[in-house]
């Protein structure tokens, strides 16, 4: 029997029940990943994705999303999209209805309106409070819009000590949802969605909507997706690299390790966490990271509930370590 399963970042758990129902119903991988990600986009408690996401430097929620169909290698993406809570579904419509792969900003919003998505304010009171408190704690009035020097300082602090930064700033500063699916037909798909780095420069686009950076799926070899400092995944084309390493014959764990090693080659003063989830064409799966103690989740159609797994940590010396949770 063909293994059908979901593999995801931990915050996707809210979308697993609906996505598993689809998967067990012999639904298509592409529908399954979209259903899972939509639930995360709806979750106001997740400050990294969709409705309730933390805003950019000037207080606007800007969203990025990608879908890719491993059967056809078709992809759709939106970037720096404001005021629509389901960028993943808009990305899918881009893929299905346009001769384009990605729309950004006002053009993406125009298309969303045209195909019937409703505009709404995505900034929740809680997200606004977190955003404002941090700016005030750092000695800036939220009305000031020229923050980029400050933002670079934050990015450096995050790179130096992410644990400390997360303690000070709270959760939601970084984060994204990744969902990979393999359906009963053996087809693969990936969906990725994020509000990006909180307090990011307006218009900044990370890895999430970029095919081959934030996500990639190819039925023949496998699928992968990333969370973390997107600029690194963009520069190393991390998701595509991993799938290409599979194509070149590496086993899944070696392919994922190579993809992390590529990140260490980047000369990057802001280098910080990058997490990867990946599966091969048979449904074997892994999570990898350049930061210890990270996790991912998965569920096969036969399992009653999702399970958590540690991500393999690859250090700068190239050693891969898997510590139990
Ligand atoms: N990868 C996302 C981005 O760079 C953010 C994150 O996952 O932390 O936009």
C-alpha cells in the first residue's frame, strides 16, 4: 500500500485533523497541504502566519506563500500581500489561472480581489500590542518609519543568540508554516505560508514564496520546505538543493545534511536558524536544522494522531546529531 502522510513544522498541528480527513478520503496532496495551511492562517494565536501575524516595521501585516505540485512541477506564489488571510489559496489560484508563478504587493491584492477573495484587517489587537511594546522598549515611537538601522541591530542580536532574543521578544518574531504531503496516488505537494520576520523592512520578501528556496516538490525524488532566516534559504536555494541531492542519488538524510552544510558556506553577518522538513518519493521523512533542539511533526494515514520528532542538528563541523526529545 502507498504510504500517505503529512510532514510539517510543529505549528501546522492545528491543520492536521482536516488535512488528514482529506488524505484518508483519497484527496490530492495539493488540496491536503492547502487545507492544513489555511487552518494555520486562520489561527490568531500563531503570530507568524496569516491572520494575527506580526507586522513589519511600519505596522502592516505582509504575507508570503507558496504552493507546488510535485506531479506537474507547477507552482504559484504571492509575496508582500496585505489584507487577505489566505495567501496560500491565492498562491494556488495564481498557479492555476495565470501564466505566471508569482505576484507581489498591490498586483497580488488586485488578483485576489478579482478572483473573489475578501479583504480584511489582519492585524489583531494582540499582534499590535506585541509590535508596539517592542518598539517602545527599544526607545522608538511607532510613528517613526525609518528603522532600518535598528532592524539590522535586531537581526544581528537574533543571529548571535536566538534563545535570548526569543526570551526578550517573545514568540512569533520568526516562524512559518511548512506542510508536505504524499497522497494515496503517490503524488507530492508542498505549501508554505508566513508573515515573515516581524519588524521586517516593508516589502521584504523571504524564502517562503520563492520556488526552490522556501519549498519544492517533485514526485520523482521528494519534497522539502524551510522555516527560519529566509535570506539563507534564498541564497542557498535550500529546498531545491535538497531535492536535487536526492536526484543525484543521495539517501534522504545525506541530502538534508548537504543542504544544511551549504548554509554554513554563506558569508552572512546575520546567519541564524534554518530548519528544513523533507520527504523522499517513498514517504520517508526527516527534519534537519542548523540549531539544536528543533522539532517537526508527521502523521501517516494509519496513525491516530500526529507525532513529534527531533530535527537532526548539523553543526558547523558537519556532524549530524539526533538527540531524543
Ligand atoms: N522563513 C521566513 C522568512 O524568512 C520566516 C521564518 O520562518 O522565521 O520570511
